[in-house]
C-alpha cells in the first residue's frame, strides 16, 4: 500500500525540522509532504533548506485548506492511503503502521485515539471533547472517544471524496458525516506527546469558538450536507 503522510504546518519553525528529520531517518517507508499554510515565520525556508517535500500555500487557509491540499496531492499522485500528521511533534510516527493496518483490514477512516483503552480525563481541556463525543453519539448512534484527534488515516475511497469535494475538512463534523454515509470509521489506541516548542493556534477563546462551531455543525448543518 502506497502511503502519504500529510503534514500541515503553520508557523512551525521550532518543530518542523525535528519532525521531518524523524520521518526521513526512522520511517522512510512512508512518504510525507509538508503543507506550508502561508506561514509568516521560517517554516518554508527550513523545509527548502532541508529538502523536505513541501507544497506552499500563498496565504493561510487554515487546517481545512491545508488538509484538502494534501488530500488532492495524494489522490492525484496515486496514493492508496493518506495519514493526517501534525507538524508540532505531538503525533508519534510509530503508530502510523497501526492505523494503516486497519485501513488494509477494510476501514475507511481510522482515528488515532488517546482514549480507546485509557479513560478520558474530565478536565476543562477535555470538556469540549466530551461534548462533541456526546453529540456525535446522539446524531449518528456511534461513540467516537477522541473526536478531536488530529491523527487520522483515510482509505483511497475517502481520499477521493475529500480531494474532489470542497466541504470535506479534517474535523469531527466531517467524521460524523462519513459515519452517516455508511463509511467504516474505527479508532485505535495511540499515545501522543505534549508540544515541545512553539504555540498552539487554539488558545482558550479559539477553543471555545471551535467547540461551538462543531456543536452547531453537528446538530444543525450535517443533515443538509450532500
């Protein structure tokens, strides 16, 4: 199976070399491409200086735009599976094989979940995840334990849909939509680390807005998607 790791990156100059060197040196069985999402720091220069495969967007399109760019590239260049992989160092590439195995076993989407065999802590940080999981359960009948995980693998069928349709982003509402469409969505246990350097785009206020947007989409908008 031909696999591409899609690495969206926005202002990740403190992490991108370490993350990509790890992929290149220790996980060379996987191809990867950095999607530089209009970074204003040295992310693009570092990718070019280190000869990392990179697609550079002229403006910041956000995670959805970077994700879809990567999915289009993967589909048009003949990959059988794409894996969404964060540039901040929190995702561990040793779990990619586990996700791919589930794709080979017939799953359409595989989520790298922190909470398959481990209990989700009830903290303010996880409150949004609890709420999104609950709404997905109510609207689809399916329990997704880690809906906000950014580590996901996609089969060629889903890869094609995400590449060709503009409203398919890497968000929990899209996962819920695929479940409603009959796609096989599975979760596998993974471990994730804390961000080593740099700052997350999602500060407290943005996290609240993100949660509200997801709730509105899951409850009201998903019924009208086509």
